[in-house]
C-alpha cells in the first residue's frame, strides 16, 4: 500500500519555532513572506548534478533537466526523509540515494523500486522555478499562486547596456538586517569611512515615496564633494550632484540607483545600479546575492573588477557590523521604545509594510485552510 | 548528617526533554526501552581504569574489580555531581576525584572522608552487568528486573565454529535509523552499488515472521547473480541461491544471517552472520557495535580482514546516508502519511512493536510508582 | 521623532530563561545577585579603546575618559542594537560605529547625527564604576543603590605590605561551582595530591562563623606535616600549625587567609592571602579573577613567580574538576537529597544565604516595580 506524501514542511517549520529576535516584523506572526519569488542561485550554480540549498529554513534540491531547464523539489524524500540531493539525476528525474524513489521536476513520483505501476497522485513538494537575468528564482509559497509577472526586475544584471559583476555573500544574520542596512545609507559615513563616506549623506533630508508596489528612499545631494569611491574610480574631482534612490520591493529585493554628475561639467555623469537579493537561508543566515552594474565604459574589464572589488570591500564592512548587531539582538529583543530619527524613515516604513504583508498572508493562509 | 542519594537521572533526563524528531516510536511516549540488556562495551575496553560511557542519555562509569569482574555505576557522584570516572579505582572500589567518596560495584558507599563509620544505606545507582561473547552488557532499567536469561544471543561473536571480526562505529543518529537501515536491505541496490547491489533484492518478495519474541524479515532469492562481495571474497561465479534473514529483538539487536549457495555446486556454500548491537548514546548518537562472522575457512586471517574491511566500507556508506537522513528529520518530523511500500514491511512492523513495548513499559513504571 | 531608550536587558535576559542546572541557588528565583559590586576587569585591561565584556549575561562596554576615569555602558546601542564597543571613543564619549549616536559615560546621549540639538533625557543604561586595588568594579544592579562603601575589601592586591601576583582564569562553569570549590578546601587532598594535599584537611573539624556580613569557614590544624607547597616554597620542614580562614562575602567574593607557623620555631611564619573574585560572564562561564599575596620576602620576585605558578597549576586542577562537574550537572539537576557531611558546612551555609539574598532582592525589585 502506498500512502500519499504528507510532508508539510512549511507549516511545520514555523509551528513551534520561536521567532528569533529581530526575525519577525513587528506585529507579524510568521517569519518569512512566502508567496514571492526569491533568488535561489546564480544560473551557473545549477547543473545536472543535484544542488542542495536551504531557503527560508527549508532544504531544497535544484537540478537541470536534460533540456537544461532548472527545477526544484523539497529535499526531504517523502519515503524516509533522506535528502534527494544525495541521490542522482537520471534523465530528467532525481532518484533518491537510499531506496530509489524517483521524481520529476514537477514533484510527481516516476519510479518506485520493485513496483511496476507507480500509483497516480504520488508526489512530493515542488517549487515553481524561473530563470532570468542570470539568476534562478524560486516561488516559496503556494505553487498555484506563482506568477512570473511578479518576478522582481533585475534586468540590469545581464542588460547589454550595462556592465558589471556580482557574487553571493553568506551573512550570518536574519535577512532583515541586510535589508535595513541598505535602506539607510547614512551608515556609510560611519561604517565606510574610507570609501563611501560623505558628511552630506547624514545631513541630507530623506524623502520616502510609497506607491503600494515599491518603497523608495531618496537622498538628493547637490554640489557636494564626491566620495572616495567616485573620486578614485570615476574621476570626479570637483563638486557633484549625487542622487541615491533605494527601491525596495517585497519580499527581499533592493535596487539602488546612484547617479553622480559633475556640477562644472554636466556631461561627466555616471549611473550605477546595485542589485541586492537577500534570500533567507535560515532565520539566522542569508544568501546575499548582489551585483554592481554601470552604464558607462562598458568594455572596461579592469574598471568592472575595480568597482566589484571596491563594493565587495564595502560590503565586508557592513557584514562585520550587522553580524555584531545580530549577536546583540540575539541576547535581547529590540526595546519597546528604541531611539529613532529621520534616518530611520525608510527602514521603519519597510518594516511596517512587511509586517502588514505578513499579517495578510497569514490571514489568506488561514482562510485557504478553512475553505480547504 | 548524611542524606541518601536521590539522583533520579532516568526520569529526570526524560522529563521535560522534547523527544527529538525520529526518536520516539509512533505512539510511544518514552525515548528508549529501559528494561533490556544493551551492549555497553567490548570486553577489552573495560579495565582497572575507570571508563566513562554515555548510554541512553546517561553517563555511566565502568571498571573491573580486582578479580576482573566488570561493574557499572551512574557516573554522577551523589555528593556534588563530579564524574566518578575522573576518580581512581582503589581495590575493588571507585573513589571520587573531588572529595573522595568511595563506592563499590553494587553502588554501596564504602568511604566517606573524615568519617569512620559509613552510614548504612548510603548508595548510588548501579547497573547490573554481564560479560558474554566478548561484549559487556548493561541492564539500563530497574535492577530488580534484570535477568541474564534475557541477554540477546550473540554467541557467534566468540563461538569456535565461527571466525570474524568487528568494531564500534559511532553514528550521529538516533539508534532507530540504524535499526531501520538493517531491517530493509533493499537499500543495498542504491547505497552499496559497488559491493552488495543486486537487482534481485529490490524485486524479491519480503516475508516477515513475528512470534512475539523476535521479528524476522526474510528474502529468498533463487538463481540470482551473486553480489560483488560474494563474487570477490567467496569465489562465487555462476548463479546462486541467496537467503537473507534479518532477526530483530528488542531493545536494539539485529542478527543477519546471509546464506549463499551455488546452484551448480551445492557444496559451495557459506553462511555469514552480521551481529548488530545499536546502543543509544544520546537521542542523536549511537554506539553501533557490529561484528561479521562466517562458518567457513576459519583459519584464514587474511579472509577475516578482507571481509571485515569490505563490510566496514559498506557500513560507512550507510552512515553517510543515515546521518544525512537524520539532519533532514531534525528539521521536520516525519509526515503523517509518508510513502510506504512492500520494502517497508519489516521496518513498520518493528516500529509498531517497539512503540507497544514503550507504552507497556511506561504503564508498568506508572503502576510501580503508584504502588510504591 | 526620538523615543527614549527602552532596553530593559536585565529583566529580559532573566525572563523566559530557564535557569541552568546548578545556576540558581536552592529556593532562589533569579540567577544572579545584582545590587552588588563585581570585579569586571584588571585596571590595565581598560584603556581609551572600547572593551567589550559580558557580565551576568549582559554585554558591557568599558573605556576610559580623557582624564583616565573608567566608565561602562550597556553595549547594545539603543538605536538598532549594534555593539557600541565596535565604535570609537571620541573625547570622553563613545560613538556607535553604525549610525553615529554618541554617549558619555553616565549614559546620556551627546550626539545624534544630522540633528543639532540632542533631545534632553535621551540616554542608555550605564553601570556605576569604581577602580580600586588594581581592579575595576561594576555595580550590576540599580544605579541608585550603588554605594562605594560596599566594595568588597581586596586591599591586599596592591598593599605595599604585601607582595604577589594574579590573573584571570576563564572557567566554563556557573560561578557557584568556583565558589563552592573554595568554600570546601578538603578537596585539596584528592584534587591537589602533588601540591596542597594533607590528610589533616580532611579530618580537621570545620568551624563556620556567620555574622550577617560575611561567612567564615575555619580549619585549625595543629602540628601537622606541611603540604608540598609550603615545604618547597616557604622552607617548612618539621611540623607546623596551619590555619585556613575562608571568608565569603556576597555576591561572589572569597578571601582565603592561610597562616603557617613552624611549631619548633614560631618565628618562622608566613601568611598568604588568596583573593578570589568570581564574576559570572554567563550562567555557564565565569571570569575568575584571582591573586595570591604574601606578607614576607616582599622583594623576592622569583618567589612571587614561583608561588603564582604553583597556585595557577593548582587552579588548573580545580578547573578540570569543576568543568567536568558542570557537564554532569547540565544533564541532571542536583538530587533532592544529595549526600552531605561535615565538609559541606561552609558550602551549604553559603548556598542558603545567597538563596535568601536572591529572594530578598526579588521582593525588593517587585516592590520597586509596584511603587514605580
Ligand atoms: S528515503 Fe528516499 S527512497 Fe527511501
Ligand atoms: S563530588 Fe564526589 S565526593 Fe564530592
Ligand atoms: S545602531 Fe548605533 S547608531 Fe544605529
């Protein structure tokens, strides 16, 4: 007799788990938004051999079918729980390395050793997958709701009008600490004294724009001294106008546009896009996918490397700060009345928004459960 | 004033401990069966110096008296909890290395420093011990119930009619995952492709026999191609009849009999016995005592080594699989309706049986507590 | 808008934390006494660069102002929790390394980046500090109750009439296990066989004196053989009178006076003072500050080193025992009726006393909360 697969990892992983300090949004009840596309890997990381990756506290196995399309299943075998990623890819399917159950990329069971006719309906959990702009996106929630139109826009990552390079940084923090770091760039003055520091960013008024689809934090700095990064890499010497637009879209995407223009010579201008996909691995670790793209000197490979290295060094400084911050938060929750001032506008707005989305998702899941 | 020893480690260790995923038998309430003999050590491991060993989540100290008989006490000193195993054996007794309380092997206190007459009744917990067939067995439950007639039969381990060798493998899993691995040998086809794999074992019908004393899982394979192990080490070339009998007795004993006979030359036959004592160290680690014995070519030491090495390599493959399985189970309990088919017959029968025994033991303990 | 700092780390750290086995005094409800001075550091450890130190499960940052006076704040920044100790000392103040909030040593906020007038009342938690006898003391409870008259007397540490040397030992145990080790020196016979062992210490009657301010455990041994320590380092050969006075004052201070006098030549006499400040780092680790001072041969630096080294080797033996003890206690609480005899008098008296003080402090805190 063959039972249907009953792994219900999403709900179980959440249930009974005390949300880690700093993990849950204020007012939220679940840890992670689920009905969203998350970056799971760079295209080149997924091939014919199975890849195990933990995403949102869940083990996932990714591989490519014979035709090259990527697919993803829950990594726990529905038989006795061995990781499918320890098995082998045979044709389009993955075969468990323990007792040989086989599954295709949509989760259907295709092979039961010693049994000729695989019972209909036997399946395991699959994750909808989309490959775009050099990244592989996974839909971590209800597959029926997956909509490729909702994939966050990271087209700069392989747009021929842009040049640049990126990588994945493993960061031992809840993803929210990475997000909040990027939503308040005033920290550059203190954390990045040798690269991005300008007095102006602390004093500049912060504007936040929210249209229900995305949250934008804008700092417009006119006639300021360029930061060491733009002096050294982009040749700015005199005063510049420097505009930062940090655009956040749920669940965990931030695109930063930085436009710098010489006030003396308005033709000397550059725009950079820093792409940031902060995918939770667990509630205490994050796959931080980032890429820095520019719209000028596209063929200058040395400049690509120099900008990549400078940005990476900057991110290492951030990682040191937020991993130390996480250790403090782990031993005491945030205070009821923490100190807040104008630099916090963007972060606070994002936190309230995600908390609301978490509540809505929880309510939706509750209704679905009641209806089902 | 001297109080009596009140350490009640069994009950305390269980109480308030959330059974780890995969640890408790379905329907069971306690983690481990207690009123059973467990293999604690190889004879050669226990000598005049104290040996600390964790068994069923409890620290135990083992040593030999002057006359060579082994004995075992709870390793927590009933004074202030220092491990007795950090002390010294003096004569027949063990003396705590902190403040010098002395105990003999039945748990009676024999020395209180600075006090001439040790108060009667002062004692600590002892474990009944039996040494047999090269192994030292401990009774982990109520000493009043210990009965040497109940020691599981591993006589092949030092029977002059058999030859072989064994060792202890530390495995970072709950003992049930080792047991279930052995109760379903169909995994050989997928896990042991280079040594034990035969297609036949997957397809062969599984027979289970249960007589209330032991559970037997039998696969009778007629006229099959011998596995690489029997080809290489026992010289089988043509078709063979291959009979596997896996016999499980609680708490955690499995004896595997493998009989292989050439169909062309019925005189060419061999029987192997694989002895497996899977003693829980903690709920996430197991002392896996195993030994491979054969009934032919008893004086061939090179064959002993070759078979030992081949079997050990095979077990290393199992350890890799079940330790990965344990990591998956640690992050999600088994599903309510997992996939099950004919290969699972033996495992499921054993799980139900042990669950029943755990319930019975819990009820018995409850009655004893109420009566006491 | 700027909110007041609401970190309430003391209460939060306790709340919801299961007291570790062996951590809480019997009958006590909190883990650590708070309204007491604790040794936090040697004077030389604190300078102009911030020092992070965990004390009583709390992260603290220590530094010296421009005038050299030490100060201490909660190490969690009241903005987003980054450790202030990752920031920089600027003038008298510490500036957070993330977004630049500045604080002076009394906890007042002195700088909010981008804001001209720091709002009055904005502050973070500070710890009263006193520097004395080469050590820096912190008051870990309500600052309003801090009274320098209550600093425990360790004047021997830099008294010109005494000579000696000390250090900090990190010990992976709850501080109570260090304290109880020192309150019962009969363990020397078993733990320190090569240095401090004398049969006499086990057999000697134990006298305890308690005056409500301190607890004294006294052993007076007349005409005994000197221990190896006093033979080798202080030249005693024949019989000696040896008096030990172990004086405990809460929260975690023990001063041991050891007086040894030759019975033949009463002019040959020496007094040692062993100073022991056992400051909890967490509930499983202790900063054990100790120092050994003598009243003879003050200028003999080689003797200072020899005595320091001998004492340190002795303490290493204790650390091995009590860390093993802690591991046992971690897996089972102390028994309801443990074995106790005359050597336990001092320890038991201290445990009951501290348990009473913990209850009183809890009641006092409750009343203060109700009144406030
Ligand atoms: S665990 Fe995957 S087939 Fe058995
Ligand atoms: S802890 Fe064993 S005698 Fe004290
Ligand atoms: S965390 Fe310290 S100023 Fe922001």
